[in-house]
């Protein structure tokens, strides 16, 4: 295993007061978290600024964005640029989540520009990939996932892709309570790593963190994280509760 990363994707949940309570709970329980695990929280965008101030000097929790635009500044009403995120102390950024691909029609060309823009500002992209249930059932899921990766990422240079976090999130497992088995997840994670190794080289492939997302919780995290190529998790629902997030983060 290359590194250990557990990232909480809070999505569009929690009002500001509730979010501040959860952040405070995390901070107050710092000593209970395994210091070898890089913890990331990705709260709703409007909270990043005050979270960044509260977290100032608390480098054990990294701040992540859930989305970004790919242009630095200008007349793009409603968008947030990587340089603005950087100025807030954001060090990770989720890109290409299936909810954005589906609800906002983000395709590989937009996603690859967003990834590159984050890397240009020294923010580690958490690039999401994964298949719908019908793709899994049709048995071409491996080709489907490989195409997501090659189309969106393989124009990057080796030193860029080595900074990536790739989250394998089977869409049929997101928010459904249905998890990929540890074997199903490991199969895809190994495939992703070996595809990167054949396109770039072994060292680059081993530097990429490949994490699992999709109903990962306190009960299944242990078995998932025990797999060779699973370097952690991107956690949705279970990251909204201190105890479950703590159990997952300590599941290595
Ligand atoms: P979930 O979400 O853990 O609630 O399934 C994961 C994600 O969408 O990142």
C-alpha cells in the first residue's frame, strides 16, 4: 500500500451550524485518529473559508473541495477557481463525481480540464470513476472504467498523475447501502494500477492513491482497506457522523 487516505464527502448536507459542530467534534477527537492516515474533509463550498480559519495550523485534517472550475478568474458567474480554492488552504479536490457527471453533464473533456487546473495549483485531485449497475451486469465494466481513466487522465505527465487520488466508486453502491465486495473492489483497483503502470511506469502507478467509495462504513471498511490496492476511502453518508468516520479512518 502506498498511502492511506480517508476523505469525507459531505455533499450538500448539513447547514452551517451543524457543519461547524461536526468540525469541532473532529478537532476535539484528534487524539483518537490514526496519525498515519491522511484525513480529508470536503464540506459544502460556502463553508470552506471559515473552516480554513478554524483549521489554521491543524494540518492533520486536509480541506477538500467538491467541485471547481478550470479557469483561473474572470466572468464565470457562480464558479469557483482552483486559485481561489488554493488561497483558502484547500489541498484536495473531488472531480468527476458521478453525481456531477449525471446531474451537470460533466464529460471527460470538462473533467480532464478540471483535474489539470487543480494540479496546476498544487491541489491533489480526487478523481472519481465507476460504473452504473447495467454496465456492471453487461460485463464490460472493466473496459468502461478504463476508458474513464484513459480519456480523462492519460494526457497528464508522470509527475502529475503520481499526485492523483483515484476514487473507484461503483455507482450502484453510492448511497445505496450496497457495497462492492472487497474482491470486486480489489479487482478494479489492481486493474487501475496496472493500467497506469503500463502507460507510465511502476513507480508512478505506486505513487497514485486508489481509494474506494460507495457505502463504505464502519462494518465493511476493515475488509476493504485490507486489500493490497485499496489505499483508503471516499466516504459519503458515513462521514457525517463522528463515530462512523472515526471507525472508518481507524480501520486500516
Ligand atoms: P456514500 O457516498 O458513502 O454515501 O455511498 C460516497 C460518495 O459518493 O463519495
